[in-house]
């Protein structure tokens, strides 16, 4: 089996799956070819593993709630002349079983075996639970 890994990132500036989706669709977080992206200062050292089937898992209000497959990594130049990494993502957000996550800075690697499972297709369009309720249910293993 080919080796791959995921990334995990706190969603800063958005507080739900819906607000992240709206921000990505607004064009503020898109590449020249119209794909959603997240620009970060650090380039993943494990690039080959990330690009071999990895996703970025988004954390909102202390819970991992969705993911996006990573398509590619682009080098971009910031307005300050510093080169950065644009993590280019597949359009659309895939909801996952909510899982608690403590705050952290930047992004981190997430082992595939530690990643929460995708919600079944028939649950992808359900309304989000309030974060406190989803967190409590996840902690006791109900979600």
C-alpha cells in the first residue's frame, strides 16, 4: 500500500463548514484556475505523502468537522516578497464524524488511522449540530 498522510488545520476566520465554503467560493481563497486553496508560510516536508491521497482536515470550534482532498502544492509569492505554499484543494467539503481537537498553531500532520471517518453520503447534507453538543457526543463516542 502506498504511504500517505493528511494535514489538519484550525479554520481561522470561519466558524462553520458553511462559512468556510462561502469564503472559498468568494474568490478570496482561490487559485488562478478557480480551485480553493489555503496559503501557508511553511512547505510540507512530507510533500510526496501529502500528495499521495492526503486531505486537509478542518477544525472549527474545537472539533474536526470536514475535510478536502489535496490536489497539489503551488509556490506563491506574498505581497511582502516571501515565498509561501498554496495548498490547492478539491472543490467541496466532505463532512466527517466530529472529533475533538485541542487548539494548535499552523497545520500539523494527521496519520490516516487518526483521521475521523467520512459521514455516509446520506448524512452529508444534514444541518450541523451546535459545537457544544457535537463535542459532547463525540467525547462519549456517540458521533
